[in-house]
C-alpha cells in the first residue's frame, strides 16, 4: 500500500510513502519513504518477541508483538540492524525490557494488578566506563507505590547510590480527586515540602450534576510570610445560566486581587471574548453585525486587544488561502507600530510553509511594500532545509541599511542543511562555512559547533558542555568521545523526576567551582506553574561587570575573598574545568531549551512567530536580575544599578562574591483552551505580566 501527496508544480514531486505487510499475519513490516532519484528510507518492524518471566529469563515467544524496530542506514537508507529498538514482554503482553541502539536498558516491574511499580535503568553501555563522562543525578530507578484503594501515592526517582533525586506524593479527596501533590526535589517529601493543592466543587444530580475544579493553590514562596498564590475558577455567575450548566470556565480569579481573566463563549464552547486584569486589556470577535472577528468558516480573522477607552494595544488581522493556510498577518501595536511588524507567508504545493517575510503590508495584503526581514527556505521531500542548492536552502535577509528592502548583497545569510538517509543533519553550511554535526546511534545530536550534549536512557537532554577541541570525527556510536578525549567545561545540567518532568536546571559559575545558578520547577501535573531560582550573589548584576569580551571588570568598594563562598553540596556543581568566560546561552539541539512545553512569558504583546501555525519560544530564557532595591522583577532588563565591590580568584578580577544566595521566584497561569495556553506570568514582586497570544490557539 502507498500514500501519495500530490505536488502540482514543476519542482514539487509527489511525496510517496509505501507500507509493506506480512501476507500471512497482515502485520506492518516495512515503512518506506520514496525519495527523488530512486533513493529511499526504510524502517522495518520485526515480530516474534521473546516472552520472559520475572527474572527476565525467556519462556516463550509471541508472533503478534514487535521484537525490534530497525531504522534507516544513513548511507543506504536500508533498515540498519545497528540502529534499533528492542523489546521483550511478560506473558500478559506488558513490556518487560526496552533497549535502544546505544545499549541503554529499561526494565519494567509490575504488580499483580498490572500496575508499574518499578523501572530500572542500566546505562553502563554509555556511562559505565570513564566516570568523567557520567552526568550526576541520572535516574537509576523509579518506584511507584499505590494506596489500598488503588490510587497512585508515591513516585520516587533514585540515583545509582539510592539517593532520592525527586519524590512526588499524591493525596486525594473522598471522591478520589487529586487534592494535594507534594513535590520534593533532592530528597523525600516532608511536611515542609512544596505542594500544589486542588479544590473541587461537587454537586449531585439534583443540584447541578458536576464535579469540577474550583481552585489551585500554588507552592509557598521562599518568603513564608506571604500567602500562597491561589487561583479561583468560576463557571458562570448564576446557577441558571448556560455557562454554569455546561461547566464552562468564565472567570479565573486571583484570590484577594480580583479577576485575572474573564471569558465569554458562543455555542457550546467557542471563546469569543477575553478580558484581562479586570478590564486593563479586552478582546472580542463580536461586533455590531455578528462575529466580525471570524471569517465565514469560523477562522480567526481579527484578534484585537484594546486598552480601556478602546486604544489598540495589539491587533492581528489574518487572511487564508483556499486550503486554509494563513497567508498574512497584518499587525498593529501601540507605541507607533502601525503595520510595520506584519507578515506575508508563502507555501509550496504540498502546503508546507516556505517563506515568512516581515515588514509593512501593502494595501490588499498581497505583498509587502517594505521588507525589514525575509525568511525563505526550500524543503526536500521529507521537510528538511536541504531542498535547494548546496548553499542556500534557507535564506535569511535583513534590511541592515533601513532602505525598505533586503536586496543588498551584505543583507543575506545563506544556510543549507546536508541531511543523510536517516534524516539527520550531517552538516550546516552558513555563508559557505560548514559545521559538522555528530549523533549517537539513537539519533540524538551529540556535537555541534558549540556544545557537547549528553542524554539519559529516555533520550532526554541531561548535560551540556562546551565543545572544547572535539570534532564530529571524535564521537563514538554511543555518543561519547573517543578514549582520552574530553569536552570543554560544564555549562548546564538538567534533572528529571519520576514522572518525566524537568525539575531542576543547574548552571555552574564559570569563575568559581563552588558557585552554581539553579532553577527548581514545580507543576500542576503537566504544566510548570512555579519556579524558584537561587543565584550566588557573585552572579547578581554580573552583566554589569562584563566587558566587550565577556571578561569581568573591576568594581569599587569592599573586597570579599573567594574562600568565603559557601559550599552547599546539595546546590553547586563542579565544572570540568574553570575555563574562560561563558559564551552565549545554551539551547538544546533543536534550538529550544529542553525544559518541557512551557513557553517563557513576556510582558507585552509580541509579533507573531515566523511559522504562523506554530509559535515556539525558549521556555527558560534567562533574565537579568537587578540588585537595586533588593529583589526586582525577574523579567525586567538590567537597569545598571551599581554593586558593592569585587573579589579576586586566581589573580583575575571577578564579580563581587558573598556567602549567600539571591532567590527569585516566578509563577505561571494558564487559560482554559488547551493544556499549555500560557495566560500570564507572576514575577518576584507578584506583578502580573500578560502574554497576548497571536491567535494560534484558535487556528
């Protein structure tokens, strides 16, 4: 069988995928992508899986279960037995063992009711050799325990020495609804551990017939005298109105601070109006003659945020082609930005986005009359930036001389991705300069032009080092450098809990091995709602000491010795070497910080993302912290306040050092439309910063 997606243009071949099935069992055995020129990519599925007992000894086989998946060879495209996932099962069909191509093993243990009670990790094939390559706080095993009535009670992640990395405790109400989630990072849950509380409103059938969330109470801030943030959820204002009867969320209230957001709906669930901050910002698609902000097909056409009195704060007007692709976004913002931050989009015959030009839209919205930035790319049949020439599959142009166009020779950046038949980027060419990339056998990016990346058994990023002198040729199939070779200094480390959530990010100070910047994250299940960051005071205001080369500059005032710095073993991470000042902020292999799905909030409306159908933001983008007046807004820019003095270490001038930590806290609030609809951020000073979505959530 094959699926064919038609490309109608001369340079748009059909995209064809073939599926081969076993004639006897009907099972899928090969999935094949047909590429121009006769090449292909094949993924093969093997069956006859081994059945094991509780000691993982083989006792039988099952032809209906997948035993292996072989992924394409990067050179030939044929299924490669060395690029595999392997599975073994218990007699009831549940997975017993999973092994990836690096040799990473996951072993699953279940109770008599079929519930997972333990997951063991064996990563010796990668990290069992040189301890210099073994990141700290890797999960060695996870345990789950259950209450007598069958509800999940504890989830605990341990390292290889049985130290608790993170523990979650769940408490429930009489209706078996989650009432409290305790979340402890770096130890077991105690009565003082951070917790998230959930309150529920239950009514029996003759009183309304609902059981719905009525409040979430956030974790306690480090200032224990401050009340915990509480969000109240309202479903209509009267028991007789339709919102109440449909359990439709109409208000999110900040306890003791008024309404954070108010929503109006049409039909069963379509949101048509939003009011933020008690009327500070309003938006509606309703007009004098109906829903003027929607087109005839119900698509969002005019998203208009207003200040009190009707002044435009941000306005996004959209157009679509017959296939439903967004073709333009006419953007108006306050502070004099009238249609100078708009977008014009283009697509290929397979309806894939291939251009996003930024600037001023001409009347009629068919083109830009002035272009500030232009992004154009040519995709191969699989969607990679490698479909054009060997030099310019992606072209970025910026109007550097402000003449309203991007045609001058020095205004273009030419990028090309050279991909292999396993769909990995072998090298990136930027204006003729090539950077080779290296991957492990599981397909994880290990080395690029700046950083060396390491992953756990779930293929999650856990550590980032500077590249040092490593090259792509130095990387082994396991993802580690060849014997005797080492990456540069440690830059970042990520820690996960037993539920797969990032719970900590650690960044060692480039000057002092005992100083570490850390962020701790807390969740309402799957969404990050609270973070605590502790910053060594040597880091506070650090940008103000940095010269043009990133080297510290001397301040004035008292001097503190580096020896006075505290060494808390639960906080700092010792880098591989002291190294030079740190380069640009780290991003993960995909260009996005790996901390899950929560986008970093912003304090004002932003222009739409390049991709009109999917906006991506760095979820843990770092903000400067000002020392002026104590603890300042963590999202504010560095204001240039002066610092107390400076210290010395190894004969170098260095930032001021003190034996304490500067704590910063942030909280995030989400809307009702989907799981990660970020509505607002709450800063250290409890100021609310609204994120004005550009309409993507309604598309």
